[in-house]
């Protein structure tokens, strides 16, 4: 599933190609996505509108349109957005096509159809913030050691699950939670109430560095991900633990171990991230 760096790379690539472009028409495959296709809203708020902004919130792509409407994409597990010449043959699983006023098409492709598109009018956004329940962005000032320590107080939740909770912080998906915990030397099962403020500060610092590097390297292409030009990312070449079970730890040489935590594949070094169940502060 594309995570924060991958979605950010898509937004950065999309912006110069679609900003100030008019959407002339919308075509839909009639294949059901994760949520019903908002047909009426597409015709009312999207067709004929200009794209005024491209933004990311959590793992969502937001296109701000004239009339103050917003079109929101979630890529799900296999979603892709690209810009193509109109005569480019359609690919299997192209479910949405947006004809632009420069003769190009913006296409949404999703093999597994777990992605979705939503449209919000200005009035709907005023009374119903779709992101109200989400935590802060990792790069925001609100994501701090003090904030994390406060959220973790009295909670016996495993650290990796805590960091992947979008109500705590958005965008630290499975890949980057694994990599962050290796970088700070903490076991994924560590109960969050046991951590010191210094631990939380290291998590803030390291997670930001890892996310920044992943964005600069075009994201991680583990299976399906590609940017708007159809290119793969290459941060996967830098991964220290994710997907490397049985391979040597880049620090100590001990084989990386794979377990399952809260239904998600979890990777760590049993030496560099030794679990200390008696850790008390």
C-alpha cells in the first residue's frame, strides 16, 4: 500500500501537470471501488472546474477546484494516478479518466479496487471535515516528543501499533514504522507507557529523516507503486529491516526476524532491538 512518501511523490509530480488545467469531462468504468462513485457530484462540481491546488493529507491526495470543492483520492493498495495523451491505449483497471483542456488525460488505475474517489462541496467541508479524527502530520510542529508522551500515557499498546494509528500520527505506515524503530533501536512490542521523553524525541527525529529520504528517492516500490510518470521509486534499496527476514542486520549481522503484530508483517533485529519486557523508568 502506498504510504506517506509515495503519496507525497505523486502529489509533487502531479502538481505541475494539472494546476490551472480545466477538467472537461469525467469517464468511469462502472466497476465498483471501495466507495460508491459520486456520479452526481462529479458532474456538479468537477466537470468544467479548474484545478487550483494539489495537496496531501495523510495518505490522501486532494485536488482543490474552482467553487471551493475538493476531489479526494485514496490509492488503497494498488491505486495509481498518471497523466497520458488522450490517444494512449487504456490499461486494464483504468477506472477513472479526466479529460483536461490541454488534450491530456488524468487516469486513476486500481487493480484491486480498494482505492476510492470522493467529492466534497464547500458547504460539506464546512460542516464535515473528513480528516477531523486524524492525528498530526509527521512534519508538523504538533508531532513532538511532548505530544507523543502525552498520548502514550498509561497505554500498554505495542509501540509499532501505536505509531501506525492514524489517530496518533498520520502516514507512518508499516514500512516506515519498521524502519523508524530499527533506527532508534526499540523493539516493536515495547509498551508505549514505558518510553521516556528522550525516546519519543528520537522517534520524531528519525521518522522525519527516514520519510524525507524516502520522498527524495521517489518512495518505495515494493510491488505496484509508481509515480505519475510510471516510474518506480528506489528507497526500497535503502531499507534496513522491512522485507529482509533472514538477511543480515546492517549493524550487527544477526539475521532479521519476521513476526506478525496486529495482523501486519513486522521486521526487527533481535540484537539491535532486543525486547526488554522488564524495562521500567
